C-alpha cells in the first residue's frame, strides 16, 4: 500500500493504490536467469518477455 509524499499525497492521508497487471513472469524469470546477473538485459527484453506490459505502456504513451 504505497502512498504519502512519494506519490504526491500528504503524510496524514491514508492512500491505497492498486495496480492490476496482466503479466505471467515465468518466461521473463527464466530468460533473466539464462542471461545471468552480470550481464545487462538486452534493449528488447521487456518487449519480448513482458509483451502485455510493454504494449499497455505503448498504448498509454501514444
């Protein structure tokens, strides 16, 4: 339950933010493990392995 000044809300206000994301992270997790910790993710990682999230952001930006 995030809120407060970090989300431009007063500290005295009880704020609840809900985020519903259509995302199955198993493919992204497997690929991230294959890539390894010491290697940066490729530019297209989110587009390739988190397609619904990527496409939703693009719709919002367009």
